[in-house]
C-alpha cells in the first residue's frame, strides 16, 4: 500500500504584495452628514469622500484641510500594487495582520482597482519593517 499523501496546507503561502509609499501626508476629516463636499476634498493623488446618515468623511491631503475642520492628521499612505482581482481573498488581512501584530493601527481605503493602507507618520518605519518581515515589498514613489 503506498504511503498517504501529505495533508494539504490549509493556509498556503500567498505571493508577496508590493506596496508603494506615496509622498503626501493625509488627514481623515469629519463633517456634518448634510455638508456640501468642499472643493479641497478632491485634490491630491488619493481623495476619498464617503457620506453616511451620520457623517461626511473625507480622506485627502492634510495640507488642504481648513483649520476649523475636525480631522485626524498625520497619515502616510501605502498603495497596494494593482489592479487586484475581485476573486482574490485575504489581501487586506495579509497587510492588516502584520501591522496588528506590531501594534500599529491603520486606516484603509479600498477602490475598484486596489487597496490603500494608511498608518500614522510616527509609526511608518515600524509599519514598513512589519510588512517587509511578512514578506511584502515596500517601495517609495520615484520622485518623492
């Protein structure tokens, strides 16, 4: 009788992701749910506007946000090389888990083509190290 085949790995190793560090610093802002989307919300390499019943949330370049707007500033953005196929599973968890294990909080924005992961600027070096230790590649945007 031939030996039994080895058991299948329930968590096969996924290929490494490539993330690019964008040059801008971002803010996450909160406006009233019925606020008009301001012009400054749409400028920059990444701009995200989300309206819910409770708020208007804006992610944009930090230097554009007026002083009177409620915001959490100081976010740096890592863009996952895409486009990512919708059938892929676990892409975000492959980024979030190493950051969580390193005690680093994140803010995520997902688009049709890819994911953007933001970490606080003071934790950027530790975040890059955690992602690289997890087998991912992190590169700086050329020219930044």
